[in-house]
């Protein structure tokens, strides 16, 4: 069963401009920021703005574009058993488009977990 919402990533074309809205207009506190991304303190769920970085599976495995052109928002849930959850979701008709793989962090930072992507 899906656990709590853990992460929402929104791809943006201008991180600084979008950060201004979330920080100044909505009043969210910034946890970390760089020219590529801004992460806000929103409690138990991470809200992240990211520039146009690719996040998708190999293009040969997809029938549409990757990363930025395919998704503008990614939503992640915590699960206790990723293999079982992937199997359950696939059994309900949504194929996993990425396979189960390590998370992606900043260059040089080792993965801290695993993910599986569905559309």
C-alpha cells in the first residue's frame, strides 16, 4: 500500500523567479537552494523546484520524450516494500516505465533510496 506523500518535484524554467513566488508570496521557508534547484521546508513532504534536468528512463524505452518534456511534476510516495508495490501497481494496469533503480542526487552524492516511475 502507498505510504505518505514524501516528495513533490516541479520542473521550472526559471528557478529564481519561481522560488520568489513560493518563498515570498506563499511564505515557505527555503531548506536548500542552488541555481539548479530550491527545496522548501513544508513539513513531512519535500517540495522541490528543479531546472530542466533529465530524470527519465532511457529514450529507447519510451514512446515519448524524456524528463522535462514528458513530466512537469513528479509526485513520490513512501512505501515499505518497493518490489511488492511495483508489482501491485502493474497488476492494476500501470506499467513501471523506469524499473526499480537508485535515486538520483546531486553529482557525487550517492543514492539514498530507490524509486520506480509510473505515468
